[in-house]
């Protein structure tokens, strides 16, 4: 069995801290990008999901790091961040 690479080791001085794997760190960074893009546009999760045709449950899972957003979704969110009106018009 392959051992996961630890990206951020636990703080030995903190009994409640824990190791963070590279996969978990990546998932958290993807979640932050999606959440910051949505909030930067001033949209609720429901508004963002409706405007850009993303299932609201999927958006919630991505933002809460329950599921790692796939590469195509991260690219889509980056385009939304740069050209929100153009994307909204294209998917309408």
C-alpha cells in the first residue's frame, strides 16, 4: 500500500493538530478559489449555481472541500472570474 505524501506535518506542540496530505491541500485550495470567485461576484451559492448552470449541491461540495473540483471545473470558474457576464450569456 502506497503511503500518502504529507504536505503539511502536524504541529507537535498542538495535540489537536494533524498531518495534511498533498491531496487535501489541493482540494482546499480549489475550494478557496471557487468560494472567492463566487463571493467576489457578490453571489450566493444558489445564485451562482443558477447563473452558471452548476448544480448547487455540487458547488457546496466543492466549496466545503467534501469533493475535489475536477480540473475542468476549476478552469470554468477561472473563466467565470475573468468574464462573468460573457459566461452567463453563453450558458443562457
